[in-house]
C-alpha cells in the first residue's frame, strides 16, 4: 500500500476548492454538505490519517493505522501523564515506518476506516475553514498587488504540479497525482530524532489544531505554515523542511508558542530545523555576512565612522568598551568560532578575512 | 546597586544617544553601570541561534562569564540580547550536559561558565529594582505625548521562561513605565505584533519585514500616536530606518518619531536633543520633542 497524502497540494486544493466554491459556501447555511464535497476532493485515505493524529491534514503511513490506531487516541489524551506509553508508541511508529513489508499490506479494517472518515471529515472541514479565514484575514492585510502576486505564485505551483511525467492520477479517483505522494522512503527518522535528542520532545504533543498558523504574522503574508512545519519535522520529511525558503520566514516572535494549547516549544523546532538546514548548506548570503561581521569585529552590527563621531560628541568613548576596544577579546570570539567550526560553516576565509564565495 | 552593563551592537554602534541617556538616567537612580569590557555581540539569535546552536551558546556564555567575573547581574536594553543571554544562561544552569559541552569550548579561551549571575532587562530593573515611585522622582519635565508602546517579542516571551509578565497578551510593564514620564500610552490595534525584523528576517527578506512594519505603522498612526517607544534597539532601528524603507516601497508618508524608553526618560529628565543623539534618527524627532515639552514650557513661563 502506498502511503498517500500531500502537504502543499492538500492545502492548495482545499484553498482552491474553498475559494472556487467559496461564495456559494459562505452563504450556504448547510455547510456540512459542502464540506463533504470539500473533503471528497482530497484523498480518502488521508482521512484515515487525519483521525489518527486528531485531525492532522498531513499524511502518515497507512500501516500505522494497524499498529498504532488503538494506541494513538490514548496517546493524545494521556501523553502528558503517560510518558512511558508514549515512548512505546513512538517506537512502534518508527518500526512500522521501517518495515517495508507492513507498508505493502492492505488496510483491512473497514470499521475503523469508516469511523476515521467521519471524524476526519469534520476535522478537515474545520481546518479548511480556519485556513480560509486565515487567508481571508491575510488578504485584508496585504495590499492588492502582493495578493495578486501570491495568487499567481500559487497558480504557478499548481501548474507545475499538474504537468510533468509522474502526473498520472492515483487510482482512488482523487485529484492527487502520483507525483504528490509521500512514501515511507521520504521519511527520515534521524531527522525526527534530532528534535527529540535536542530536548524538543513536545514536538510529539502537536495535534495539528492550527492555533500556531492562525496567529502567525509571517503566515499571513508568506507561504510559511508553522503547523505544517511541526508536522513535517515529526514525520521526518527532512528535505521538504530544510530546502524550503519558508523556513526562514519566522521572526521568532513566539506568538505561536505562547498560544499553543499543547505547550509545543515551536520556536525551538524552527531553530533546530534551521540549524540542520544551515549545516546542509542552506544559508542565505546576508546571514553569512552577519556571521562574518561577528568573526571579524565581534559585532553583528559593527561601528561606523558616523557613530564614532556621535559617541565622541556626547562624551562617550569613541569605540564602545566591547570587542571593538579590546582586540584580545575579539581573538577569544574568533577562537570560539574556530573551535565550534562556525568559521567553516559560513565559509570564512581566514587569509582574506572575507567569505569564500 | 551595581549592574554589569551589556551594550550589544545596535545601541552603541548606531544609536549612542540611547546609551548616553541610560548612563545619565541610571546615575540619577543611583545605579552604577559597570562596563563589561570585551563583551561581544550577544550573539544575534536569528543568525547564530538559527545556524549553529553550539556557537550561539558559546559566544553568549562567554559574555555571561564576563559578568560572572565581575560578580554582578547583567542588564541589557535590547530584547534580542536579553533573549540570547537569558536563554543561554537558563539552558546552561539547567542542563549539566550542555554546560559541560560549552565549557569545553570556553576552556579554549580560558573561561568557564559557572552560573552565578542573572540576566535582567532594563525595563525589568526599572520596575522591580528601582520602583515606580523613585522613577517618578527623577522626572523634571513631564511629557505631553501620545505614545504607541512597542513591546517587541523577546522582552516578555517565552513568558514561562522569562517571567517578567504572566502573559504577553495584554502586558502593562512598558505602558506603566511610559506613563510615569507624563506621556500617555495609547491603545492601538495588534499592539503585540512583531516589528518584522527578528529571526534574521530583515536581512533574509526585507519585503516581508517591511510588510509587518507597515501594518504596525498604520495601526499606530490610526490611533494618533505622536511617537513610538520601544525597549529594543533592533525594533528601534526597524521603526526608524524601516519607516523610511516602508515609505519608499509603498509610497506612504509615515513620519512617527521613534524613541527608546531610555531616551523618553532622558527627555523627561530634561536632556537635550544633542545628548539623546536624536540626529542619528532618520525620522525627524523635532516635532515630537516640541510637542512633548509644549505644555511644560507653557507652565514654566507662566
């Protein structure tokens, strides 16, 4: 059994369908029916997954339904009190993902599937509404020109996804294409483990309610989806996470973390994912430059002649009593950067005092 | 009282009037500011924290050891520095493994993190160590201004770790401190919204940053703000320099002067524009300064 589910596509789909039918839907009292249509647009198998993790819009191994389905609801409910059990479940998850044999087995749990579908329909509908609201709110806040360009970008993406070789529709008659499928090969358990090892166990607490995304100032104006990011990190979709420019749209304002009803330390997840991205070579030049300034001066924003003059005018020392004034202190900072390998990480060239590229 | 005065980067290297005002202000409050000789960048959480946690923690810990050697708690007037230093201090105090790892790096430069000092924010010291009564006693020229208070993100959040306010949804510390100067802290929409500069976003994607700054400026202007008051030189820079960038990008005419809280107190203590280096600001502060003191001058001449 191939694992089904899509991140970007499911959102776009839902947004598209929502906005495509949006006017009609907003006026319609019986939203439930429309929502059903809405849900039917997405993969039916995805609904199973949605149920497992209390309404996630993302995908997981179907085989997990078999081994994890009975445990998962209790995991969600008792995860705080029942750490041991959680560990066990987590191990089961991992081992299931590992097992290719299990992956190939058909899902033979119709009852569960039905129940899952029902719950998931409700949940996906809620999520779609939240997202549409967030989107509507967002478009008020950005001007028309930007809005248009965002729409354009989304259209482009959709076009891209609908062309190309692997574009045959999956045989479950959804709008998904094979290209959009996430298989267990895409999951990198070491990536997930990196978060757990870094003390961010709370990544497992996330039940994908969307409070984070709904409150995120960057999410209102960029493709940055913090809820999606947390989910991808938990699943281990490493390449997806670290190659995405949107990862760098977070201002670390902590609003999501403050409001998270599951106490997920979201900003730590973002920073950890960025660390992994940076070490994999995804670093913006301007960020490297800030690093370069600290190596060469000890300051991310070094002094300039104008400020020196201003400082002297008001009776302050021309150079502040920092690494600017004490060269031996600067050497300490440089030695630290060398010891930790930060100089190499940003590509600092000691002989020229510049970046290598 | 003595504190180790952590300068950081933007205040001392771009807006020295903030540092000057603070030194005079704290003199009046009988708090001795001791320089942390050889301190560096905090380092910037958005770049170092996002690139390599170990380097971030090592450089931050080095700064902490300077204060440990002085035997004093640290004071910083920048939310970013506050966030970095507080978080690192907290982490190394709590996590023996992390402490050992970072101390191994620090041993290369002959230093050791011991965990003997605390990190405090300027505004926190004003509220908790100085007290509102004493603050009121240094005000010589009560200011007549409508202020849009900008808290910034790393001042109060994450609230569980920082503990200055129980919640960052509707805090009062900055508003209270502003109103002691005679100015009025006015409500405005989305008051707790980020300035847009943090997390490395300003250098990574200035357009996204400016879009947030613009939203804040619109809300501040709509509420009738005469000036913006912040407690973070990076937010300060974003509202000052960023305001001109917003105007250029969107064809707007925002013209709201920006003061760090230390400068606001400086004005209320009667320091002049030169001492506050208001000429280092891109947005002209003269109208706000004139309005601020209008009432006082009128009373003084009567």
